[in-house]
């Protein structure tokens, strides 16, 4: 999900650094990521995450982030979920220690892990590192009602000339491109399917650039796992109308259209070629929280290294990461294509679907 109006995201003040700064140049190689960090001990993995009040209980701030950097467990404090938020370092101790050695880390009677500060126990509010369940929102209105309205609506009119669409089905290009199209399942942020088919398409130049990025990652042992690519406009309208105001930075305004609608945006992550398993990242896909920001300082050194490796590979081939979502990348030529509103099942060569790679 992405909102594409130009916004200046204030830089998150990092209390620690795990990798060299990402190069500004678009031709940075994935090999510039530096040495791959060692993963943290298993005893610490269930503790990595955020602690605070659950969002449904009101304002979730402040949040306490248990993270790892450079062989140390670091506890950070964030005062809000704003894009202008800063992080304060509260505690730091060796990753070689045990959670049981630290009084501020406790397992409550309900079995939930908690960070204790004074007389207040802050429960863990984020999924464990290996969690595969989607973080849900509460839609403003029933999705079925919103879908009926969206299918009757029309995309915004656009002036000017555009390239003729040539959408390519990504799985036809390389066997190392895998799909996990959440929007075709109940495991999406709305808890109900919005696609009728689990497929992924991009305009040909963007698709070919994606394959080049993949070929840079394969020697390092990684493939690409696609969550979403071309998205019909009516789905963008469903997302916008369903999302509460506080989550609007994560969805596109249908009045302007999305770069997904133009076939020039892709949501993706890495998977391990040897095991086929998705790679752990600092936050989960489609999560409407600061953990989704590309420069979020939480998680582990290895998670952030993988997140930044993906970014380097994509940016080296003409994509740009979206400022609020580590998984979303826009292709440089997005403005040269029109907004499309064709369902997957209605795509054919006469409407812009390339029938061959």
C-alpha cells in the first residue's frame, strides 16, 4: 500500500548505526552493503520488537523498542508514531547475556513478554521475528460495501500523452521470482481478499529492471518474493476508503492514483534460495507503523542489513524506495504510463498484457 503524493519525511534520529549510509547514487551495488552481520542468539529473538499499549487501547505512545546493534541489545524509546519521531537510547547490554539477567525484561502471568519501567509493565505489541500473520487494521466501513462502490467509480481523468501499456507477468521472466500475493488471501491488512487472482505484472521496462536486480542478488543467495505489483485503480480506492485517518500515509489517494495503478510499483522482499523461506526484516509487510519506515532503527543488525541490501539492489536498477515503506519501490518511468483499472482476469494482449516474455 502506498501513498504517492510528494511528502517530505523528516529523518528519524538514529541512536545507533548498523551499516554504512546508503549511497545516494542509483547505481550502488548490493555488494556495497558491507559484511553480513551475525544473527543474534535464539534466546533473544522472541524479545526483539516493540512494547507499549496496543493501538486499540488508544494512543500507543510511548513505545519501547528492544533491538540489537553491533553485538549489543539496545532498548530505545519512541514518543509517538509520527514520521518526525526521534529515538532515545535507554539501556544497552551484551547480546551474550540472557534476558533473565535483566530485571526490566519479564514474562508476565499471561505469558506475554514485557518491558518493565518503574511500576509500569509494557507488553509486547509486535509479532515475533518469525511471525507470518498480517498486522490488521479495523476498516472504517465494511469492505464488501466499499468494493461495490469502487467497482462503480471511475479513475481520475488525465491529460497528456502516455506510453502504451505493456504489462508483463513477472513469473514468466525468471523462476527465482516467487509470489506471495497477500491481497488474494485473507492474510492481508483488511483480513479479506481484494484480488480474485494471485498474479503480479509490471510494465516491461520495470519488469526487466526487476530481473536485473534479481540477478545481482542471486549470487548472494537471495531471490525476490513479490507481494504486489500492478494494482487496478478500484483496489486503490478500496484501500483508501477502508483506512482510518492515522493510516493514510500508507495508502494512495484514488483522486491522484497510485504508481501501482500505472504498473510501475512493486511490493517485495527477499527470500533465501537455499531454503525458500522469506528473510526476516525489521517490520512486517503492510504494517502501518514506524517499523515500516526504510530507516527504522529497530530490529537486528542482520534484519537491517537485509532490508538495505534489497534497497541497494533495487535502486541500482532505477527503482526508488517509498519513504514510508521499506518493501515498496517505484520505477523511474512511472509518470510515463497511465492509470489503469483492468482486473487481472480481464487482462489480455489487446489491453496491454504482453503474452510472451
